[in-house]
C-alpha cells in the first residue's frame, strides 16, 4: 500500500510522483509552475509512465515530457486504461470470439498511442493496457472509502481478489517494472536503459499468453454452466 512521505507517496520502497498535466487539470496553477514540477519528477524518476484511456489517445500534452525524457535519458512506458467494463472479464464475455474482438480494439488503441508518441519524439514505447478500476477492486485495502464500494464488494465476493487482479492485467505492468529493476537496476540509475524495455515486454508476453489460455479455460467452464 502507498502512504505519504514528504512530497511524493511511498509505495513499499518506491516513490510515485503523480504530476498534473500541463494542459489539463492545473487550472489554478501557472503553466510554468506545472511544467517545472513535471520536469523535476522526470529528472529524478527511474521510469516515466504516460497515461491514456481508451477515450483519449492524444499525446500532444507529452511534448514537453518527451523533451525531458531525451534530456535525462529516461525509459518510458505507456499505460492504457481501457474503460470498456467487459474487457478481460470472462463472466460477462464467455465466448472467445467476442473476447478476441475486444482485444483487437484495445490493440488498435495501443497502436494509436505508439503513433502519437512517435510524433512527439518518443519511439518504441511499450504500451500496457489495464482495466484500472478492476485493478483497484483487486488491490484496494479494506475498509474501502472510494467510489462504487458496492461493486467492489460484489466482485470480490463473486470472483475473488486474485481473479480480479489477473483480469485487470495489472500484473503485466507490475511485472514489467519489477523485472526491469531486477535485471537493469544499474542501467536505470545510469540513465542507460534503452531497448531493453522492449525485450522485457516481449518476454512477458509469453507469460501473458499462458494466463490468457487459463482464462479461456475458466470462461469455458462459466459458459457451460449458464
């Protein structure tokens, strides 16, 4: 769980800096102040995560971030929050063809993001798609005081936190970060991690395929019981 220590929340031994978008939410702050805060975060970070959702894949607000990433030689990972509630949710989509259609849509979104990032100078950025609300339902500590507590309780009771987490695809992002830290800690701190991210992501894809096959098996059981 994360807690606050100073200016940034601490997640286990990691600090997470959540910076406001320089074109977005910081309406009460001067643009120069927002840019300076974001620049400082990029400078001290081991990873830079740029976040999108399935309803917005425009990367123009990351133009400045791209400049700082190149200046400080930082690795970038794009996170795509897919807001379709039935993606990677076998109880609602037991038929394999329907799941495949949903996955193709997500893949198109991911391709759009990579194209948009390339247009602002960030090429070869891996994209990890998540169902972030489901990840929250899986990982949130209780008592939960956030929104939609009723759905959290219902889904945990019906499916369990472990399945919710696997269906959220959050382990793919967490595994990518952990493996990069374990295998490339010195390179990260030296600002020398480049194409290794792509290799790590490709290696993780094999594990994700295995998890997908397991999910298909679970879905077949669910479909047979309905």
